[in-house]
C-alpha cells in the first residue's frame, strides 16, 4: 500500500512539473514576440584596395623617394593634465587666554595624539604624543603635560588640574594662545580643547 502511494506522488510531481514548464513556454512566447529578437550587429567589411598604377620614375632621386616608407604621422604633443587637489578644510583658530584640554577614555590600542600650539603673532609648534595600548587617561594627561610644557615658552603656564584635565594659561600681558587637535588616531580615547 505504501509503495502505491509513493508511485502516485511521483506521478503527480511529474505532471505538475510538465504543467509548469508548458506555462513557462507560453508566457515566454507571449512576452517576447518572434520579431522582437535582436539582430546581430553587422561587421563592417574592410575597404577594397584599389590597384596601384605603376608609374615609371622620372629620375633616380624620385625612385629613391618612392621606395622610402611613408613617414608616420607624429603624435600631437600632449600636455600633462594636472589634477586639481581637493580643497583642504581650514581648521578654525581660536585664540584664548585660558585653554582647557580634557582627556577621556582608556586606549584600546597604541596610537598618536597631535596638537598644534600657536601663540598669536608667533610660530605654530606641533606637539606629538605616542600612546601605548591600555594607557589610562592619567598617563596620557601626564605625557601631554610634559610635551606641552616643552612646546610653549615662559610666557605660558601649563598646569595639570586633575587626572584628566590640563590648563594652559597666558601669563599677564602676553598674547593668547590657540591649541588645536590635528590628529587623534587612538581608539577609545577622546581629547577635547575648550575654554578654560
């Protein structure tokens, strides 16, 4: 009894498949008319060569000229095209008498923090701190204080105001200073610069 059921089920599947295939053929015949098929692109035939008329050279010099191959056309001089560099966004410079730098987070991998210290009317100095993996904010702040203290002159004072904060002040009657974070390729750590 079981074998008969399997045979009937197989026959039904075969009929269903045949019916589905015939419906697909009918659908394709209706969807794509016979005249709508694309014709192959014709291949152009090479131009027919005209027979060359053999002419007697008048002089030996003319014969030598006719035997030389035709000079290849010189390529036109191509001027190199200079690619325009994309515009670089200018970092705004905010001069302050007091600048507060905050360090937050723990370094997940080794990286770099770069700051630019620019006294008003003076030359800018780049400060770079290499940070090891798993460094805590206290250690990063300590390294930043050392580098900033070295980068600024006696007109400015660098103080550590906590485990994660640094204050840079312009001393009396000295020009303000701008400190900008230029590179922070350090995952897990953020360095922010603001008013003191």
